[in-house]
C-alpha cells in the first residue's frame, strides 16, 4: 500500500515542523480542528464554483494537518490518546465527505452524468471506514484492502486538480477508478471480518 511505503520519508520531513508547533503551544487537537475547517471550507467554497485546481491546492495544504497532529502526539510523549484517535477518525469522515459533496454540487449545477459515480464513490468510501470501525468494535483488526483512505484521497484530489487544469477525462477516469477501488476494498474488508469471526 502506498501509505505504508511513503510513511518513513513523510515522518522524517514532518517531525521538525511538529516539534516547532509544540514549542509555540499548539496541541494536536487544535491542529486537527484547524485543518478540518480549512479542508471543509475550501471544498465547499471552491468546488461548487468549479475552481477545481485552486480548491485542490487549498485542500492539500490543510490536509497536511492530518500528518502533523499525529507526529505532534508522538513527539509530545503523550502518544495518541483515545479521544485524539476518535476525533481524528471522525474529522477524516467529515473532510473526505466534504470533498465529494463539493464536487457533487458542481456536477449538479452542470447536470453532469458523472454525479452518479461521485455519489456512489461517497457511499463506498464511507463504507470502507464504517467496516473498519465496526470490525474493531468486535475485536477484529481490519485495516487492509487495496485502497485505504490515503490512496483514495490522493486519487480523488489528483483527478479533481487535473480537471481544474483542463486535462480531458481526468475527472471521469479518476472517479471511476475511485469507485472501483472503493468497492473492491469494501469486499476485501468484509471477507477479512468474515474470516476472523
């Protein structure tokens, strides 16, 4: 998985920033909330106006908080608290949904048939996260699958950003791949839980 392969390099790059944020008195939860507000506001403001490239740049910038808050929690020696983990996971659902909702608003305005694919992607993307949460409530570790959150986020933002640059079919291709990978991941996670139970 992509997220596992790039994690060491990202950790090395983000740790100095996390240390600086802690020195000035920021907390991981504050960083989480600030990033979430930035992502949601950017998605709901820029995407319905079809400012896809600028909106994607703003979302990528604010999404970096998702890396920063975890690094801050580790460096502060407190680790990830149960509350922090819950808050982070809940915020992720809000931000992921806001991206696809903002895109959907633009597609509705243009009566674009791709809307159905984006809405289905929203449903399957949510199911991927729900299955993991439900599995863990049953004592089953279920973080596998072909496309975890990081992969889906990179895929959707790349497709939307390229569309904003005028690259033909980038959005359609990206969203169809997003839907297909999300559906496969849902099936994979269901099978993981079935085997464990």
